[in-house]
């Protein structure tokens, strides 16, 4: 494994690690940081959407990872993509930012449906006494619904790599055991999929934290630069980076 790589993962197909370094992306990351600081919003066109303001990142533990990817288009021109991890203030899709790996409306519909059913079960459970025989089966039904939701949501994810192949998150995942909540939502998978969809060849990637990082050992530092995470990203990066070396070698 390349410790210094900004993004790396084991590829089951090639039986080796694929990786991508920072390259020129640090310059673009600094540019984005300046932009966020000066504009105070994610809206690149100066649109006044309060949901895109950066203030909320400075509430306690409110910070977020951002990422930039520098790539070359088919003419050899440099293109920069940007992404935020997960949702931004409840928004999955923001113009000018790499989209999620799933159709956002479908995802929100599934999540909302499950939420309604779980809340209704919870209301029924609290209305019963502990000795009521129905209570245990309702509690089990609620747990089963919660357990089933993430795999259903993950079923909506579609990944694309540098070979032009597409895969479900289940097929791309290269580690034994379950797929954790949040896998596929970080900046690196969003950026690499967006580059693959647009036929771009990635040259460098950089992820940084912006805002309040909270307390404790898991705390992240404002403006700190971090490699793609081991828990949620590495098991997808082998697939996502597969074919990159060949793409870079093409004239
Ligand atoms: Zn990650
Ligand atoms: Zn490979």
C-alpha cells in the first residue's frame, strides 16, 4: 500500500493497489478554500441560497470534508472538479459540485417512506405496555426495517471507473463484511465517478476539512488535508482507480 497517496485501494481484478497522488490539486484546493472563505457560500454564481452558506460549517462539530480533483480532458486541457462529502445542509445536488452516486430523488423517496413506517411503528410501540405481547414483534419489525434500509439505499448507487465499466456498490466493494453507512458518499468516490462519466483522466486529488471539527480523537482540523478514508473509501478505490494508469499513458 502506498501510504503517501491521496487516494488508494486494492483492486481485485488487477490484484494490486491503485493510487492517485495530490499532483496539482493542492493549488486548486487552496483556490477553493479562498473562494469559500471570501464568498461564504457554495454557490459559485453568487446566488443567494441561504442553505449554501458556509456559516453552518462552523457550528459545533458542523465541519465537512471537501475535495478537488484535477484532470485532463480528451484535448489535454486541465479541468478541476469539486465535491463536498455527503449532503450539504440537506442538499444532495448543488450546481457546480459533483453529484452523488445515486439518483437523489429516488434515494430521498426510499428514505422518507422508511422513516414514515419506522415512526408509525415507534408510536405503536410506545402506546403499548412492556407486558403487551405484540410489543416485541413490533420492535423486531422496526429493527428489521432499519437494517434493510441501508442495503436498499446502497442498491441505488452506481459507480463508474477509468475503464468505462459500471458497477453496483456491492460489486465494487473489495473488503469482506458489510458496507458501512456513508460508503460512497465521500468526496473521492464522487469526484472519480464524475471524472469517469465526463471522460476525464484524473491527475491529482486532494481532500480537506473545512469548519468545526469537534472534540476528541476523531476530531478533524479546519483546513487539514486528509487522504481518502480507510473505512469507507479504500474498499471502493481499487475499482474506481482501475484503468487510470492506462488512461494516463494514452497520448
Ligand atoms: Zn471516505
Ligand atoms: Zn485494477
